[in-house]
C-alpha cells in the first residue's frame, strides 16, 4: 500500500489510503449505501470499524461519495483486496449481492462474458443460496454456446426460487436452440404463470408448436393470447395468416374483420394493421393513423415508409418519392427491408412512378 495522503477539512484531518475506495465500493455493492449494516458485519475487525467511522464522518463533511466512482474493478483486483485485508467475503453475511449481480451484467456488456462468469463464481461461492447468480451464470453460459452446462445452472436457479421468471425464459430458449421443443414449451408455459401478458412468450410457444407440426396447438396458444390482450393486433394478424395456410378462409376472415375494426394501440402493431388495411384498400385510414402517430412520437418516423403505398394508390407520387428519397439517403437498411411490402401492394407501373426498381 502506498503512503496515505492527509485530507484537511475545516479542523479535521483524514488519512486516506488505497483501501478506502474499496470500502465505498463494498458498501454500495452489498449494503445499498448503508454504513451501519456494513459495520455490523465488521464487529470482529476493530480497525475496519474505525475506517468505516472515518469514511462516514468524511461524507458528513463533503457529501455522498458513490462507490461507482471507483469502477471498473476486475474480479482479480477485488479478490486481491479481500486477501490483503484478510477479509473473507463470507463475513459480509448481512450484505445482499444484488450489486454484484448488476456488476456482472455490466461486465458482460463491457468487458466480456468470461469476466462476468468469474464474478458470479465468487458470488455463488460466498452466497450459495442466491438464486439469481445461478440464473445469470446459466444465461451467460448458454450465450457462450455451453448449453448443457447453462441449463444445469438455470435449473438450479428455479429449484431455489420457483418464481425466477428470467430463468424460465432462458431455459425455454436453451431447449428451443437444442430443438427440444417440448421442453422449451414446458418452461415458457411456466414463465407465463408469472408474466401473463408477455406476448413474446406466446409467440415463441406457438413457433415451437409449429416446429413440431402441431399447428392446432399453435393456434390455441395464440387464441389464448388474443383473449388475454384485446388490443393486440399482431396476434390476430398471426392467427389470420395461420388459418389462411390451413385454407380455413372463414376463420381467417373473422380475424381480418377484427383487425379492420381496430386502431393500433402498440407501435409494433402498426405495420401488420396497415397490411390488412392495404388489402382492403382503406388507404386514407392508414395515412391518418400513421401521420398522427409520427406527429405524436417522432422517434417512430420509420413508419413513414408505410405511407408510400397509400400515397401511390391515391396518385400522390411526389409525397411517396419524397419519403423514399429520405430513407434511401439516411436509412437505406429499412428501405430495403420494406421492398417486399411495396412489391406486394403496388403494381409495376406504380413502383416505376415511385422510382422503386
């Protein structure tokens, strides 16, 4: 350790050394900023109790000092601090490792999965009953392609905490990637017990059923969701398309009519809604709804591309070309993603007049 510096404040002097930042970090990661609880765990370490008193008094003079100021810190550096202080992490028994959980997430994003997993190994060793650490490690392992090992940790997580939704979600995805669709459905259904309105889960379950050739079960799953969410257009669009593939045009028309009597509530519903309205030549309705939405939410200006079809159909090619020019120059990736939409709804002449090749 380097020689301490002396910080003079008013009539007080504070000796600051290399370990003080680590104490701020531990306080915030494990004790949510509460020195008192940290001190309770240090009852066997008189020197550390004095240090905590010093740092608490220092904050009373200068204001709150965030432990995040002293990040990033590697897992090896953290373990070195504990070793040099002769402090076993297991002594921090009143600490809650949620801060380490969040730090592992941050490390996965900025430093890589290996470092994040190493930190979670420390957490699991120190707090073996902390289910969220098993869930996150399992998720990271599956992301690294270690599916079987990841599944082991995820199963352990839900065994310890049956309400851990994230683990059910990851287990469903892991088994889906292994093409074990029955197991993926089992875990996604368990997830739905806790997140009834998670539309992504319903769609994934339906997709797993389709992979198994059980189209009827896929339909029933989507119909369940349609009943749960009366405002959702996308699920009705998917049902319409599924029934069309089965040549059940009466059922498909039923869902098409439902959509024709709805207005998009979710931004993700705007495009499938517009496709149904294009099919029924209700171009003015699309223009009105999309323009109002973009005016209210400018961040969603990519929906402008949907207006190319109704503008062209109503003969307003200048407006259509203006939008196309804007996206070709600035967001060509989205323009090319919508070429099929244009080709499905515009004639060759209309495509030509819009300048779409």
